[in-house]
């Protein structure tokens, strides 16, 4: 058995020496720098989403950690609360570092990543919808006579909530809805038309939001 077999750390140390010759930042690069490198390459809405994502408080556990010194337990701490978005974005950040050859090997092997556990989603009930409308109405009454009372703020919010309730639209879909998206002769096309205008959103086959 040679020296490197007896002390595997020697092989890793030698690998770092060789890589330092081609990448001087290998020993000092942090995960914050990896995140910033990703954001720099994004544009428009994708960049905005990444700007928000990298501010995740869970990333504070690795933000200033050197990439080359990262171990699986460091990632485990960042993933400890089971937050889905942390899991999704940390995996992307990790893969970016691997793709850039900033990691000598995966921190967590692909098949060992914890599976994200999504919360059960449901639509609101009629009772919940009515409480929202009542709260908006009460807020409008409380603010009568204030400097904002002449603005159509509350009427617009009330109408928006009613639109969501009667069409079953997601908030983004409803906010992007335009007059030309509404087929007056065929109201069932109301949301089908608007969904096609939203990047990354595919209309659901056979969707009938008004039934």
C-alpha cells in the first residue's frame, strides 16, 4: 500500500495543487460567489427570481463557506427545514459549480439528494372568499376621508378577488388578462387565451375555468 492509499487526503491535496495552477480562486471561492455568477448570466424575470432565491436565509449557512471545503453535512444544515425552494435552488447552484469545474466532486451524490416534499394545495372555499371580500370592504370603510380614499384602490382589489373566484384563475394569469383575451362569443376561452401569453405557462388541455 502506497502513501496515497494510506492517506486519501494526500491525493485530494495534490489535486487541489494542480487545479490551483489553472484556477487561482479554487481555494477561496465561496458559494456566494457561485450564486452571483449564476445571477450575472440571467436576464429579465429569470434574473429577478434568482435575485430573490439567493437571499434565502437557509443559504446563510453556506454563503461564506469555501466551495472546495464543502462537505455533505454543510448542505444538510441548509436543507434541514425541508423548504422546497431551498432544495431546488441549492441543487441548481451545486450543479452550476460542478459544471464550472469549481468542485472536485459532488458534495451530495445525485441519487442521495433529499426529495422535496411539496405541501398539499387546494382552492379557497366560498366562506374564505367571503371573508376576504368582507375584509376589503371593512378596510375601505375605515379609510373613508383619508388621502387615499378617492383612489380606486379598494374597488380594484375587490374586483380582482371576484375575478379570481369566478374564473378560477391564478393571480398571475388574472393580472395579465387583457380585453382582447376575452372571447365574448365563447366565454370558456377566457383563461385559455391569457395562459398562452405568459412565458413558461402552458394552457391545460381541456381546461374549462367557468364550470
